[in-house]
C-alpha cells in the first residue's frame, strides 16, 4: 500500500539550514534520489522513502539534529538522551515536564513551554527557531507523535496554532495535525485535554531503542490510527487499489462504514476533505511511488491505477504534480542504486538521533 507523498515545499524547507551553512545540497538530493529540478514546481511531491533518505543525508552533512535550521546546533544524541530521561516517569504529564526541563538546559535550544489553563493544556514553542518557521512546526509534530508513542495511543489535539502567515500548502495542515489549525497566531503550539497527562507510559528501553533506530522519520510521518472517517476511507481506497484498478464508489465505502452516502459526505466535509480528494490522493501517491521506485512501464502503471487510457493518466498526473509521468521518471535516479534506503540498514545514520525537524506527509 502506497504511503503518503510529501509536498516539495517541505523538501525546500528542510534544505535551507544546510544551504545557509554553505553545504552543496545537489549531491544530497541526488543521493536521496530526488531530482533537483522537482524543487522548481510548487505542485511536485516525493515519496516517503525519498524524504527519509534526504533526512539521513542532511544529518550526515550537518552533524546537527536540527539539520542547521536552529539558531544553535543540537548535538547528535541529545534527543535520545531526553527520551531515556523521560521514560521512567509515572505518567505523560511528568514526562512532558521533564522533557521541557531537559531542553531548557541548552542555551540557544528550543524554548518549550507546557502550560495549564482553564481551557486545557497548551504546549508551545515560544521562540522563532528559524526564519522559515519550519523547525518550530516540526517540534510540535515531534512532541505530539512522541507523546502518543509513549502512551501507546494517538492523542487527539484540540487545535494547532502557528505564529506565521499561511503557507502555500496550508490546506494540508488539518490532515497533518488532525485538528483545526490557525495561522498568524500569537504562538506556535497545540492544545490538548488535561486527561491525557494522566495516561501511564507503556514503553520500555527496548522499545525506545527500536524507535530511535527509525527516528526521526517514524515520528514525523503521520501514522494512521483509523480514528477519523477520512483515514478509514483513505485506507479502504488504498487497500482496494492494491488488489484491483476499480476503486469502490462512495456508496460502497459508506456501506462498509455503516452510514449513508449523505452522512459520509458530511463527515468528510467536516474533516475538510471529500471522497474525490481522497481518491485522487491515493492514486497520486501510488503513481509517484510507482514511477520513483519501480520499473513498471507507464502504460501498465496507468492501467493498474484504473485509467482506461494513457492520455487520461498523463492529464491527471500533470494536474497533480505539474509534470508528466515520463518526465518525472526520467528525472528520478535509479531507485535500486547504492543509495537505496532499504539497502542501508537501520543503524546507518550516526547514532540514529531523532531530531526536532520536519516532514509532512499529506
């Protein structure tokens, strides 16, 4: 099943720290099998595997858990030690307080705050860590995903605020955070209900070591818990596409979810999406993955994705990404080369440090 693809806006953002440090990023993109020309089109997207490879290359090039995006570098291993420090806490509230205190020990580090209010609990990043606001966003993502991992349940956020204007890909944020979002706020952070702080931690050191070997990308990636209607519809479509080019209709999906088509449309609208948008996204992600990581002929890929004609697939792919399937494949280096993520092994990055940095899967 194809994983979600990632907007090129985040590829540009994650490169900026290295660029400001004088690092030539073209070889890093090539090692990650990302065509540098893709960065010129706002509609372009890459696969999760490509983004993970880029992360690893940037980590090596900067030797910084913040990838050069912060006002000060974060030494490799810092995040891992924070995780070990919080693991023995009695509940999530104590773990978050300890984690905030830990990062407060480092001058120039993120200024994290956990505040109890009459309206719930607020986790914020108070200082602007980088001029693009990217690192602050990612710290909110990382902490939300880490806290959910620690208690073994996805924490439902009440809201997420960002202290910067809406970016071109603003429509993806509600899907990324799973809650209402607001831009141009006085702070960057997120709110949650107080009861989550009483949840016990369920992870041990063995589980933490395994998580850190996959970090930071597993934390940055949006794990689908099936708790929203959109997640359930998207998963049903992705599973169906794996087995057959004919995707189920909205009515068929509604029947599987034991609701009427009208109710399904309304629920998806409440989650800021639609059946057609989800269907297009599933096909788009499968198409990009097929072109970037396989050798399947384009005509065969088009048929597998349910397009009756190659021309229809070409038109759809250009609408999704701004380029044609042939041009996209021609620009992507051989996915089976020496830089393949799958061929590296889990321990390839130095000490596998989870960082507070980026990666939106939409």
